[in-house]
C-alpha cells in the first residue's frame, strides 16, 4: 500500500478525486530500482503501471529513439492498460529510481468497479501516449521541420 498523501503531489494524478487516489493507494506498492537495472523490455508483456517518485528512466524504442523520464509523477508502463498490453519501449534506470507500481489486474478491477475512475485514468494514459508518440513512432518529416 502507498500512503494517499504520497499520490496527491504526483503530476499524473494532480486532478484526481480523493476517492480515486485512495483506491490507487490501496493497490499500489513502492519499489526501488538501482542505476542500470531494466524495468521492462520492449515488446514484453506489460504487467504494471508505474509512477515515478524520483530518479531518471531512459525509455528507448526499437527504432533507436529515446526519451528520458525524470519528472516526478510521470507514468511508465501505460501499455499495461492498452491493447496489445506489450511495452513499446525498454525502460532503463539512469539513476537509482523510486517508483509506485500498480498491478494491471488490480487496476482493471478498479476500472470495472468505477467507470468514472476508469475514464479519468484512461484520459491520463491517452495524454501520455500522445506526448510520447513522436518518440514511439517517429515524427513525420513536416513535424520535424517545425521543431
């Protein structure tokens, strides 16, 4: 279990209702990873949603693109909630990393119990997906020229 107060300050959950935070806290667990450890591999089954508490994680994609995730509260492992439920990148700890992790099965149970919670969570997942899309699929030539 994760203290609800720890989740309140996370960027990913900043506008979640207290009842949603309490539900997540009840299934969450803190985890610590050492610099150089791999959280997950691209194309492997996604079993956990992670929220970054501290540290830096490099997401590197099969096509060679990479993105450093270092802002507390950012989500990793969102593929655990999106079909085909496989990671799109490999997550490598650039530093020691503290995460909150939420098992996919327990998240699905919460989604089934509360549709509003499910919508709120999936809206956040969609935002994250869109933010990372240029890294995952590569920006189109016109998008690269505008940068």
